[in-house]
C-alpha cells in the first residue's frame, strides 16, 4: 500500500488554507454567508460549479480549471 503524506492546517490559521479561503470567497459571490445553501436546488449549485470551473485563474496561466483538466481552449470573449 502506498503512503501519501497529509497536511492538516492549524485551526483558525487562514494563511495556511489560501486556496480554500479563496474558493469560499468566490462561492460567496453567488451565495452570501447569510443564505443557507440548503435553499438552492441541484441545478443552481451545478450552475455555480460550472461558472467557477470556467473562471480564468492567475495560478493556471489565466486558463480556467476546465481548460487545464480537459486540455481544451474556451472562448470566453
């Protein structure tokens, strides 16, 4: 069995979870903190996911996660 190292950030150490915190901020563009995500149907959540996966990222050379994963080019203009 192969072993894989795990990293567990310290509680309340936001600087150790930058990607997670950034993604949470992007999600809040579609759903404010005061709104319960249980109120959204599966179609709305799928729409949020699709928008986030097609959003260009600086760390990916301004490609979207979709473009990197599927090795394709989206025309976003």
